[in-house]
């Protein structure tokens, strides 16, 4: 089993904490976009992870899964949503 350094563990713990907080705060849809828009956002998230995050050498499965799961576009001002995954 591969041992990870303190920074790797800290990064994973931070990613897990962020996802837990975001999931807890996303129970209501409020004024969010309709479900029909979600597949486009997911495709953009997946592209961002592969072309930006993994390309920079990030390999932690929990970090990558978190980045693929968290809907970034919901946490930026509406006028910046089109750039949420750029």
C-alpha cells in the first residue's frame, strides 16, 4: 500500500470536507437552472478535470471525484457561470 505525505492527506481531507459542506447546502434547488441543463454542466466539469486538473498531475481519486461532482457553476455569480469550468 502506498503511503501518502501530509500534504496529500490534507488535500484529500479538504476535498472531502468541501464536498460534504456543499452537499449539505444543496438540498433545495431555489432559483437554480432546470435539470435539463445539468448534462451540459457535467460534460464541462468532466472536460475541465481531464484537461486542467489531471493534466497538471493531480491523481488523487477523491480529489478528482470531488472535482467531477461539485457543481461549480452554482457557486459563482450568475454573470460568470459560463466561465465556471474554464
